[in-house]
């Protein structure tokens, strides 16, 4: 077999629908659609005569460059952002409540206000991802966020801290949605999971111790916007993100105080937080390995969510005179830090169309923010250091997360059956596999098998390219395969 790969069709990506915007030509001028980066890619392919040949070594070298210049800056930014989010919890251990004269629920509001600001600014951020170049939008927000962070050090009371935290939330609101959008633009499906987990692992590394080139689109597709909110998946994803965000907001804000309540002094409490970062890293690496091995997301999501349920139950039941057992429960519960990362890599694979993907991401992120706002509020000051209301609320959210994951799996299976029926109506094989989540060798072998199946029906593989460069949603494209 030749050591070259020839791109004559987009079969592998079309089976899972790598949606790209097709340029329209009017009076000799190029009119860009919502994702003109994809228009440029289509134009280059057209100028090359419809096919481009490259070796496996070329492909690996290009992937390494993209990882270096795109993934690495995102990891660094996410690492810095998590350091900022953790700083308030660490400051609480050293007595920021007394130093800033915080009363009642004022400390809780310092956690919630950042999420309130993100919720308010989220619509602007989502719209900006459509109409502005991503590189300028993210860099501008990061610069403003950095200034606000420096100003926080000068705050001496609740009012000053509240204002600084509010603006921090406003400028941080765009980071995760932008990174999800960038990931979708630069990597194919089987590569996206690892890159999404990479910057989430950078998030976890913050417990142990950019943005890149992309152009916005010039037009918002309202039909895709409305389809997003007619899609039951949108609300199921939102529910899952809310159930992940509420415990994250609570434990992230009060984790230091919870462990301090086990009887440790201030410095020991801080040191006891170090393993949480390692738990996040190892948990994510194992989870994503198993996910790609079995090529299913939902069983891994359910299994990971069972850990924080068990750990949190232990925190409510183990006697306070057993700090070692309590810390073990706390570390088990900290597997919750993997849930959002796994959700990112699952949700993004199950929506088609540029505008629909962006709006879906914005909706999920908004639900997550609402959870983050509520999370610190259920940890009641008069229940310190036990915080039973907060822990029982977190347990309920994680249990609901499991129910939603299983329900989503059944619903996606139902949608795949409908897609199979649509393909049969076109005279194509109904039951086809998603090559973009397969290892390269397996995908190449299945591509040959699929070509034989199509030829047996008297058709050409070009049929799979019919919508390759159309910016179609998953509802519109019969070749879209939902990932369970």
C-alpha cells in the first residue's frame, strides 16, 4: 500500500459531519458564510484540483505544530485562570474573612458574583464568537482580566473584593466557550477529546502548584439558532452541565474550609489540597483512555460520577474523630473535577452547524454558570465545618447527572436509528460506523469496507461528499452520526 494518503473525498469526516461553510460566488466576489475559515479550506482544496496528497509523516508533523501553537497556549491560559479561581479558597484558610471584615454570607457572594457576571456577559461572548476574530476577542478579554486580577490585591473590604470579582467574571466568561470553538475548528473528532482534556488537565495542574488564530464569522444563522432550542438535547445537556456546575462551585469555594474542619491547621490544610490536582490529572487520563478504547462516552461519565457520590456520602457519615478516613472520602469525591471535562468532549460531538454548535455551547456554559452561582450559597455559614446542606445538595445533583447521562444515551441511540432510515431512503447503507472516533488503522480498514458496501449498491463514495462543505445541522444532514 502506498505511504501516501490522498484526500479525494471527505468520507471519514463526512460520516460524522465535519460541518464546513461552502463559499457562494456572486458577481465574481466571495460571500462568506458563518464559518469562513472552512470556506478558505474548501477554496484551497478546490485550487489543488480537488485532492491533496500527503504522507503519514506530513500529517503527524502538522498535528504536532497545531498542538504546539494552539493547544499549548490554551493550556497555559486555563492553568492561570484556575489559579485565580482557587486563590479565594486558599485565602479563606488564612483568614480573609477577618482581614476584609466579611460578615454573614459575604464570603459566599464573592464566589457567586463571579458566576453572576459570567451569566450576564455570556450572550455577548457567544455573539462575539460569531462576528469577531477569535484571537482578538480572547486576547482582549484576557488582558482586561489580568488588570482586574492585579487590582484585586489592593481590595481591603467586601465592596472592593466584590467589584474586582465581578469584573473578573465578566472577562473570564469567554474563555471556555472560545476554547471549545477553537478545538472544533482545529482538530477532527478523534483528536478533539484529547485536546479538550489537555487544557482541562492544565486546570487540574493548578491545584498542584491562546488563544490562537481563528476568524469569526460574518453572519449569524437564525434557523440554526431556533433549531438549537427546538432540540431536546440542548435541554438535556444544559441539565447535565447545571448538575456538574453546582457541586463544582460549592466544593471549589469551600473545599479548603471543609478540610480545615477535619482538625488540620492552616498550612496542613493547604498542603492537603495538593493531591486534588493529581486526582484530576490521573482521573482524566484514565477516563479519556477508556473512552477512546471502548468508543463510548456515557458509561465512563456514569462511572466517574459514582465516585463523588460515594465520597460525599462518606463526608456526611464518617465521624469527625477520623480525619484520615474523612480525607480519603474528600479525595474520592474530588473525582467530580473530571465530569465537566468529559462533558465537553461528549457534548461537542453531537451538534452540527456552526451557529448551532456555538449557541449550544453558550447554553451549556450558561447552565454551568447558574450552577456555579447556586453552589456556594447552599454551603451555609451556620453549618460550618460540616456543611451538610451543601453536601446533600451536591449528592442530589450527581445522582441526577447519572440519570441524565443514561437518558441521553438512549435518546442518541434513537436518533442514530432515524439517521440510518434516512440513509436507506437515499439508497445508501443505513448502519454505518463513525470513523472519526476510530484509531487511524481501524478507520482506514473500515473505509475500504464501506467503499465495498457502497459499490455493491451501484453507487459512488462521492455520495458521502454531497454535503461535505455545507454548513448543515445534525438534524439536516443524514450522514451525521451521534456519539454515545
